[in-house]
């Protein structure tokens, strides 16, 4: 793996540093999961409708 940099928030402060192998593995796992969630969200919009999905997402954000 070539050197990659990562930006993260810890304790309310933004940090930046070289990405370690374990951080890279976690990033890859999160990326796969988020792609799956986006596919699920798309399907849910087809089933329930965008308005209902948006309403429920906004409820979760409150």
C-alpha cells in the first residue's frame, strides 16, 4: 500500500496523519457497508416512495 493520508475527528478536534493498515481495512469495510446501505435506500424509495423515506430519515436525524 502506498502512503495514504486520513482525516478524522477525535475529541472535537480534526486530525490528519498517515493511514495505518488497520485504518485502511476499516475504511474498506465501511465503504462496502455504505454502498450496501445506498442500494437498500434506493430500493426502499421504490417500495415506500421518496417522501416517506425522507420523512423517516429526518426523524432519525432529530
